[in-house]
């Protein structure tokens, strides 16, 4: 998990660096990143976590029943 976060931070910084090298102003860069945000990101993450939790719970339940 730490590797994923570190990779994300690295590539986001690299992306900003490339934009600066191409001559974009800080205002243009911040506007670009604001427009790239997806309002459903946390909803998607929540659904995935709930699905994983339910899958784990069902697995454990079936293991207990099978004994």
C-alpha cells in the first residue's frame, strides 16, 4: 500500500514538473488539476471496500458452516 501511495505522489510531482517545463503558469496547472477531479472517487473506493469486507465475511461464514 505504501508503494502505491509513493508511486502516485512521484508521478503526480513528475506530471507537474513536465507542465512547468512546457510553460504553463501555476494558475493554469491548478485549474487543470481541479478539472481532473472525479466526484465519485470516494464512492467507488467505499463500494470496493464494502465488497471486499462482505466477501471476506461470507468466506469466513462458509468455513464455519463447513466444519
